[in-house]
């Protein structure tokens, strides 16, 4: 405003063309001043807008920076956790590696032990094979001697080819025909049926004599590769150690045991049953101790009929029956077996009992409780 007043004073002092020039100059200056003022205003507005934009950008950057800082802190915390996990995993890996090394060492030791044992087994197998070879040669030699021996013995006629192809009942009958003794035909067939129906694989007979009942049992069992044990001392001293009846004791005292034993072995050899029979030439009491850890599916008692021995046999041998084993007792009607029959009635269930017209009596029994 001061400038404008000065200009007006200059204008009053001027006249003519100079006044007009001054007025034009003044107008031009005013126009330029207004333009400058507008420019200044625009620049101020632009500065304000730029400042506002800068503040907004700064605020955005601060927000983003704060977010980044928070993210960095989270990442650092996560990295710290991961580093702890890595340390734990490294420790676990170290433990696993140590365990693997220990296991590998153990495996190598076990493998070494197995290799040593395998080498020992291989050496043992070679020794056994050599032993088997020697035994086979001995068997061949013994069979040759047996045939030579049998040639001079009382003849036992057996058609081995027919025997090996026969049914269990026919095998039992042929074995019964080849043996000496008192077992009746009916009893031999009954024993064969009992063995076959119950699929007996392990049988035992006390009192074999000439094998009249043992060989039929073995003939059936051999069809499925079973085994029959026989207890027979073939000794007069043992046979009459405990008295029964006068006639019975005289018979056993004067019997030719060598002949009976020889004919039994000849019959077993010709029937091909020797590998299915295990003979114990000792007394019943001694055999019971020797076989105490064995179990049998069928036990046939046809030994001494002396009262005490018969009772001991029933009580003692029944303890060696298998879970479903059968006890067969011969001559159940003999007076000397009265105590034995009473014991059977108390502790056994009668499966079968037979009394033949000729006087033979026998039965099969299942144990229903343990002996006292």
C-alpha cells in the first residue's frame, strides 16, 4: 500500500504523456503484483499440499517401519526358537548316531557270534553226516548178520510186501500171527482199532513177552511213523520176584526167555518194525523212573499180576498218560488185581471192558482225576 501511495503522488506531479506512461506502468506493475501474489498463493498451496503429502508419506513410512520392526522382532524370536530346536535336533541326531553305532557294534557282535555258531553247526553237521555214514554201514552189516542169524532161527513167516500195503487192521492181524504169546485175536484187533481211532503216536506196553500185543500196536502206529515202547526184562528172577499163583509162577520160572526174546526180535525185524520199537530190558519200577519225563497216548499193562506190583503199575504208569491218554489193563478179572480194579473204579472212567468166552478179560480206561 505504501508503494501505491507513492506512485499516486508521482502521478499527480506528472502531466501529459508522462502521466499516461506512468499510469500504464502502474497498471502493469499491479498486474504483475497480482500475478506474483497468485503465484505465491499457488506456491504456498503447493507447499502445503506437499507438506501434507510428506506428512502422510512419513506417517505411512512410520507405520510400515513399525510393522517391519515388529516383524523383525517376531522373526528374531522365531529364529531364536528355531535355533533352540536346531540345537535339540542336533543333540537328538547325535544320540541317534551313537545309538546306531552301538546297535551296529551289537549287530556285528551278534553276526560274529552267529558266524561262530554257524561254523560250529556246520562242523557238527559234517561230523554227524560222517557218523550217520558210519552208522549206515554198521546197520547194513548188522542187517546182513541178522539175516544170517534169522536163517538158523525158528521160522517166522511174514510177507513184508503184503504187510506194508495192508490196512491198519490187517497189519495188526499179520503182526499178531507172527508173534508168540497169549493175546487173543479179538484183543489184538481191538487194540488196533483203539490205536487207530485215537491216532495214538506214542504207546507203551509193560510185559511184552513174545510181542503178541505189542507188535500189533506197533504195526498200526508205524503207519504214521509213531513209536511204541516196550518194558520186558526177560528175566525169571524179576518175573517171580513177587508171587502170584503156583502154576503161574512155575511157568515164568521155567520159561526159555532167550527163545522168546529171539523170536520177538526176528518177528519185529521181518515186519520192518524195529525202528518203531524201543525196548527197555529192565523191571517195571526201574522203567517208570527212566521214563518219568515221557508222556504216552496209550499204556498197556500186562506185566506182573502180583497184587502189590499190579497196583503200583496202575498208579505209577497212569501218571505218564498224556492229557487224553488211555490206560489198557489186561486180566482185569484175576483175583490178584482186586485192589487194582478198586483203584480203577475210584479214579478212572471205563471206556471199554471185555470178557471173552475163553477167559480173557481186559479194559480201556480214561483218567478222571489225578492219583492221590
